């Protein structure tokens, strides 16, 4: 058994994160001097947050390199060798739900939606809606790997359905829906679920990881859009029922 070198290549990760954050720091300082003029206490808080962000991103990416990527690939190969391939659909649904539920960007989005809506759209409802949407997309991706379904047959109808649902959904949810698609494709989905799908594709006979393993993230980006638009339709119907009830009472 090989010894895992936890901090191998950590210096390279630190330099990458620093290069990503430095432009943001420079831009913030320009705005601070010209426009913001925040007090010293606020500036201190911002820089403490930037330091924590730098350390958090560095440790996370290092964990991805030594943990998530190898674990996801190993799990995918093991799952791809299962005798009953249909089990992958159920496992994919569970893993998709858990990955989205733990996604930091999803948590931020649900918090901001609840805050901006004044609590009328609870964060828990948004969180479960996005998690279920991602779960369906991973399950669908596993079915695509098992049965060799072309990505065209999933993506084109999916976005056509999304465009149709826009005309029936609550206007508030349309913008949220298309933002949620990008939010759901965060580090949890990309680093773990994608590598798992590549492992599954490499283990199933007749599947090419390059052709069949990729494309999963496009489904992950699509499914939250559909889920949130459907939630908007439900909210729209509820609002109409409430308005009708008020009219009947008056």
C-alpha cells in the first residue's frame, strides 16, 4: 500500500490560489481608495476574510488532489464493475443529492434568495429543490453511461422544456433558476461526481471516458434550472389561489 503524501504539490496549489485572489485584492483596493472609503475596522475584517479564503481554498484544493479525485475515480471503477448496472442509477441519485446538499455555493445562493425575498422563499425549500434536481441529473447521467444514450437527446429537449417553463413560472424564479444552474456545478460536483463518472465510463465495456464520461456537468447545470422553474410554477399557482381567496372574501 502506497503512503499518501498529503502535502505533495501544496506549494503549487498555494501559488495558484494566490494568483487567483491577487486581482480581486487589487480591484478592491482601487475601489476602496476611489469610491468605498471604508473605515479601518472594516478593512481589517475584509483582509482577515481574504486570508481565511486563501487558506480555505488552498486546503480544499489540496484535499481534492489527494482525496476527492482518487476516491471518486476508485469508486467509479468499483461501481462500473458491479454485475447489476441499474444500481448505478440509484447510487447516482443519492450521491447527487448529497453533493448538492453539501455544495457551499448552493448554500450561499439559498441564503441570498431567502434574504432578498424577505423570507417568502425559504432557504430550506430552495436547498432541497436544487439537491433533488442535481440528484435526478446524476441518476440520468448514470443511465446515459449504462445504456449509451447520446447527450444530444438529453440536453436539447431539456433546454427546450426550460424555455417553455419560463412562460408559466413565477417571474421571480426565472432569474434564480438560471443562476442556480451555474451554482450547482461547484467544487463538490466537479471534483467528486465527475471523476466518479469517468471511473464508471472506464470500467464499463464499450464506453469511452472521453465521449461518455464527460457531459455530466452539463446535465448538472440543466437540472436545477428545471427544478427551480417548476418550483416557480408551484409558487405562481399558490399566489393565484391566495388572490382568488382574497377576492372571494371581499
